[in-house]
C-alpha cells in the first residue's frame, strides 16, 4: 500500500522515549514503523510493529523493506535504540562491547543507509 500519509520509522520503540515517540508521531498524523527486540502489535493499523535486534546485520534492511512494502515511503527516521552499561568503559567485557556497538553503531548504520 502506498500512502500520502507521512511515515516515521522509530527504533527502540517498545518502551521509554521510543514508546513516547510512537504516540507523539501518531498524534501528529504519521504512520509509524516501530522496532525493538520485544515490540508487539499495537492494534493500530497505522503502526507497523517490526520485531528484531537492530544490532544484528540485515535487521535494519528488513525494517526499512517492511516500511516501504506497507506504507510505500519513509519520511522520518528516529534511531532511538541504544544500550548503556553503567560501568567504566575499561571494564566492559567483549560481549558487552559487542552488544553496545551492535545496537548503538551498527543499528544506526543499518537503518540509515
């Protein structure tokens, strides 16, 4: 379906700031493509929930493809997904570093390109 409605793609959309952004964009009349690892269907036909870990290669493309297939366009991208581990950087484990860079850097790259 192609729409003349503006479309926002929001990562990290299942809670906190991301969840608030979904509600705010809907109030502005946008259709929303909402992503997070734990996102569930909202029941709103103008909100497309696309679950997936944005830090994994290919997930960003899958989200963008779903947005274009459903709404025919993307007007705004909000790369909101992020990980913060509350300890000194020098104490991160390899797995923690991989998780942070996966979501905070790769996720941004995958969706934005």
